[in-house]
C-alpha cells in the first residue's frame, strides 16, 4: 500500500489493487484494516515511525543544534535525489483529505507537527522557547517549500537555499533582543 500510494495517490489507488499486489486474501485485509482510511492512517504512521528513526540516528551525529538541523536538511537532500522521490506522501495526504476532522488529515498533520516539535526541541537548547517555536515553524516551512521545489525539478537550488535560510533564521533567533 505504501508504494502504491506514493506512486499513484490515495484516491486513485483502489483497495482491490492493494489486495492483489500484496497477495493477501480480501478477508485478511479487512480483518486488519476494516476500511481504506484505516489502512492509509497506518501507512502514514509507518512512514512517520521510519522517518523518526532515521532522524534519531542523524541527531546522534550532530553535536550542536545547528549541526542537528543541518542533518535534517541533509536527509531531505538525499531523499530529493533518490529514485523513489515522488514528493511528500504526507503532503499528498493533506491535499487529498482536506477535512481537518478526517482521520487521514489528522495522521498527516501529526507527522508534520512531529517534525516541527523535533526542531523546536533542538533549538530550545540554545534559545528561549518562544523563539525556538517561531524558528522551528519557519524551518518547517522551508523544508515544505524545498520539497515542492524538488518535485518540480529544482532540488539542488531549493535545498541549498533552504539550508542557508535555515542557518540564517537560527543565527537571528539566537541573537539577544
């Protein structure tokens, strides 16, 4: 389901196709996932757990908050250049399920908020909470924008400029006010 949703989208991927490609019985599928929406939420949660594990490993490599944030941007750069880059699955979910009360929207929003909170926690080591919150929100916007630009073939420029802007935001947020 994860691979199909990445390639074709959520609404365009039918449950029968997922069952056929997974080579499972229809009853087995419905026993584990009574609805397609529940399957989508599980796929998004799986993707979020995988992403978090990768970022946890990268965080161990950085010693300063700036290095840890740069590692997040570096991860995105590698992802943009990967053969399976089709844009952000979570952003696609937000676009396809626009109702903030929908379970898929909520799962996608949790993932985006998780990345923002991760960056806020990193930045809170070197700046007041309010500044860390604002800076983390701005960094998430940079990552989201770079992801969109990578989707339209401008990955190198987008991530380079986003990384540079991120370091500028962090430096400005660390200055006494």
